[in-house]
C-alpha cells in the first residue's frame, strides 16, 4: 500500500499537485530528518519543496533511505525560471547554504542566519507564486539570538516580514481515539478536530491580564472567524471563549476581567455576526459535550489552552498562524536536540506530515473560497 493510500488521499499528477515550501529548521535538530521523511511520504499528493542546504539534505536523505533523491535548485535559478514540475521519485530542494558544519545535537550560532534565510526564501516564494503555503520545521530561538538577530519566534517573524499588525496562534489536531461512553456505546470513538487559539502567547503570567483588552479581543475574534471561513471552509464558525480567572471570575468575586472586558468584547463580536460564546470556565470547557459544538476554542493564555490540546493530540498536532496573508503551518514540538544527537531513526515525522496535510487542506479550502 502506498503512502497516499495509507493517509486516504489519491495520487495527483505532478502538474496539478499543490506546491508548498518546507523550511527544514534548526540543522542540528530533527527538522531536516522529519522534513525529508514527511515530504517523501506525501510525494504523490503534494510537491513539498525543501528549503535548506541541499548537499546536507541529500546526505541526510541518503542515510534515511537510498531511494530518496534530492534535486537541488539555486534560489537565483528559481527566481529566473520558477519551479519545474517534478515526479514523485524526487524531492526538490532550494539550496540555502549553511553557515557552518553541522554536528547533530550541537547548536552553532553561525547557522542562525542560515535558518532565517530559509524563512525569507519561503516568504518570497509565496509572494512570487512559487508556493501556496509554508510549512516550518522547528528552529532554535537561542541560536538566532546568539547570531546577533533579535528573534522571538516563527509567528512574530512571519508577521513582521509580511507587515501583518496582528496574528493569532492556533494549535489544532485530531484527538486520540476515546472510549465510547457507557451511556452511548454506539457513538463514534473518534472525536471532532480540536482547535485552540490564544489571546496571548509567550507572555509572563503576570502580564497576561493587562494584555487582554476589548480592542485586542475584537481583532483576534475577527481574525479567527475570517480564517475559519476562508482557510478552513467553515461556513458559520462557532467559537467558544474561556474566561481568564478561575470559574470565569465567579461573578466578579475572583476577578472582573470577564465582566469588564471579555463579556463586552463577545457581545460586540456577536453584533458583527461572529458566533462567539462565553466566557466559560476553562477547567470545565474542554469536555466533549462542549467541544462537539465548537469549531475553535479561544483561550486567554498559553498554558490555559495548550496543555489540554497537546495531551489530546500530541504527535499529530499542528501549529497554525492565523491572520497572515499566507498559509503557514508547523509541528507541535521542538528541535529535539537530544534525539538528533543519537542519530537518525528516532524522530517521529507524524506531526510534520499532519502539518503538510493541514496546509494542503487549507490550500484547497482557500481555492474554493476564492471561486465562490
């Protein structure tokens, strides 16, 4: 059985396969390996163009499977002539030279700017029409900062490079199979997709309350609603919103953010036609009986929503940046330097494969939205 048959999608002729960029991430981590494995596994349904050092990627590919062939293209050649259509027996790599030799598991600041150059090439390629989406392997923020470039993450970098004033981080995934309740033994064991967006991201907990305003929530809800419609093909998105405080503030006894900020923002969103409900206590919201009626949950801060999602979907989760003028997905894990140091074959490419598959689904939904 082919890889495409296994994941339920039929092979597509080369000229009709969507083309997505796959940036290969921190070279000393597992990014190159999982990028190659995922691109090769899905080669009959999507042209996943690797962006990284082509010679290094070819060496890694040969160690993974001698059957994997990498065809190198210079960035200038692609600028001059575009990307060729290639068959399922070869992977294309746009060559971005490394800054230093790679030792698996060992960071080198000389490769910090190399990683940024791969992101720049992917962003350029979307603007030039080479790619319909970007999928990013994990990078190491410290290496880029050590290279002398202030850097806080993929999300912020893409927002800055595309001049996007606000973006929203969302993680999504298919929860692992659940046992059917005793009261409903005929209910399907597979839960609906779980999507969790964040009102704030990488902030100290002491700064979260001040960062949540009616204005910021309005912008965030607008972005979520718009992208669920345009990039996910959901005609009438339903968004459930958590409170900030325990028990959603308990009528003001445990905080007034729900009364003064969140509830008015939700009311205003509903007046704009957005189906935003809440605020709900976060400790009870993540139950099937509520999630079955939701297309997305908006959590107020990082560790309020993501532990639940990662527990339910880890290894198959996808990080998606909403609000960008392009489609960008990523894995739900980091560089795993410890695994990389032990050699090839230990890293699981499932999340990268799902990130590519999610990007492909978003491309299809966006194309359908553009036609209607």
